[in-house]
C-alpha cells in the first residue's frame, strides 16, 4: 500500500462519520468499540471525543484489533 492509498483509506473512514453527533455527557460510539477500550485499558466515555475518534478511524481503516 502506498502512502497515498493509506491516506485515502483514513479519509474514507472519517468521511463516513460526517453527521454523527456525540450524545449527552460526551457519549460516542467510538469509545464503546471493544478495541478502543482495550487500547486505552478502559472506557474513555464522557471525555473529549477527538483523540478517541482519531484512534478509532485508524483502527477501522487498517483493520487493527487488539
């Protein structure tokens, strides 16, 4: 995979999430993903979503699971 192909995968996954909104108390589906929970060693619910979202996108784009 080229760098350009990798960039396109990341953008494709992220763009598919356009329109998703966090819920009350910063709830997001990204923090409920089992691989994200394993990555962080626990839930990151109710915290700022940006870092969790970025990790989730990369994990989805490249098929990473813990």
